[in-house]
């Protein structure tokens, strides 16, 4: 049985359902992703934030 806070793809727990879509809907979200791309991967806890936004 699936929990409401599981990823539909991997089944892994997620903290906030639909977070990626909510962030991408923000004004200037594309600019944010471009800025995150410039940071070192380790600066973003292994690039997790960047990877979340990238999809």
C-alpha cells in the first residue's frame, strides 16, 4: 500500500508532495536553476536541490 508521501516513481519517501512542480511554478524559477548550476555539487548537499529542480 502506497503512503501519500511516497514518490510515484521510486516509492521513496518525499517531504513535500509536488514540491518540484510548486518550485517550477514560481516566477523566475529558471533563473534559480541557472544559478544553482554554477555552484559546486557538494555545496548543495550532493546537488540534491539542483537535481530536484532539474527533474
